[in-house]
């Protein structure tokens, strides 16, 4: 769970920095879309890993995945603008 939260944090910081330094609005939008896509891959990977680890208990899979997303979002938002 902590690894995925860290992955969300790193993905958000890197793609936000790349979007901030983009030369056009279109490039900025592409970097933001790339950040969303990378986060979706991390989320899907986490669901697969949790499914194998927990052996198919949907409630625990959902709780672990939601906790990792929430922690990643908190770590990303905590420093502020």
C-alpha cells in the first residue's frame, strides 16, 4: 500500500513539473493526461497485486486500494501550492 501511495506522489510531482514547464497549452494538457494515465496503471496494478495477496476478498482489496489513493493524494496536497 505504501509503495503505491509513493508511486502516486512521484507521478503527481513529476507530471505536474513537466506540465508547468510545457511550452504550450496543448503540451500542458498532454502532460496532465499522462499523469492521469500513469495513475490509472498504478491503480490497476495495485488491484491485481492486492487480489493475489488477499486472495479475492473484495472488501479488503477495496479498503487497501482506497487507502493508498487517499494517502497518495494527501501527500501530494500536503505541501500546498
